[in-house]
C-alpha cells in the first residue's frame, strides 16, 4: 500500500507541473504531430487517400516520442538539476516508485494525445477500424520503451543543457530516421537496416495494423517488450537517486 501511495504522490506532482506548463505539452502531444500529418498528407499528392492511415499512425508515434523522450526527459532533467530529485531522496520513497509514478504520468499523457489525434484523424477523413485492446497494448509498450530511453538520457547527462539537447534530438530523431511517414524501400539499404529496428518503426507498424483492425503484430510486440525491458532496467540502474 505504501508503494502505491508513493507512486500516486509522484504522479500528482508531475500532473501539477503539467498544469502549469500545459502549452508546451499541447505543442508536443497534439499540435506538432497534427502539423506533420497535414504536411505529409499534402506532399503525398495523388496517393494521399491510401497513405492517410500511415500518416496518422506516424503522427501518433511522433506524439508518443515527443512526450515520452523530449517532454518527460526534460522533466526528469529539471528534477535532477534543480535539486527536486534531492528532495525526493529525503523522503522514504524508493527510486522505482519515482520512476513508476513518472511512467503512469506518461501513460496518461499518451492516452490524451493518442485519443485526440484519432479524433482529429477521423474528422479529416481517415478510415479507422481500431482493435482497441491491441491498440492500448501497443501504446503501453511504446511508452515504456521510449520512457526508458528518456530515463537513460536524464540519468547520464552531465548538464541540464546537454540533457535537453539530447532528449530533443532523440525525441524527434527516432521518428525522422524511422520509415514512418514513408516506405522503407525509399531509404538507402544500410540506413534501412538500421531504421527498421528502431522502436519507433516497430510502434508505427503495430499502430498502423491495429488502427486498421488487424492483429498480426506479434513480432512488433516482442520487439517493443524487449526494448522496454532493456531500457527501463538500464535507466533504473543508472538513475542516481542521490547526487554526489
């Protein structure tokens, strides 16, 4: 019960922080991904109709990446370098409770961003037949994978500015490098082999399938699960609860 109370307390603290900074969150979770959808849809030309589902799933992944790595990574860096993490360290809260509280906050953000983008997509004419249970599972595993990367960066950054630059670059870079808004066949072979094993690539393929009502995402679920396990385990190990 104490562990649940600790996690809930961390969640409420992060939620209060988001309320004070709702503008940047809306930009990362909804505005920028929506703009990317509109841009990709506009430049695709005559093939726009059949590509709309790809663009929407890509924009959802973009939203998840920005909020999980860039936005949450920034919050973790802020907690670490402003001394807020030291305040947590003076309390009887385990590091794992802190991380899980942040993860639950990330899941709440993901639910809001994903739902909003799906509503916008349907309003813009995207044909959706979502398999809701699998969709929730894919979003859950994607958040765990990407948040793990954010924790690693926040734990290893030598300064606030370095960490902010890394989280921003990683949050956008994992989307732009992956074949999300375009077919992988258009990429150079060497880059294609690398890009197709990025967690954002697995997430985009799984989301595209589940939004179309499909279920054949076994390999994507395994890949995201392994990535989440590795990144979260490493992030927890590297997290310095008390700075020297």
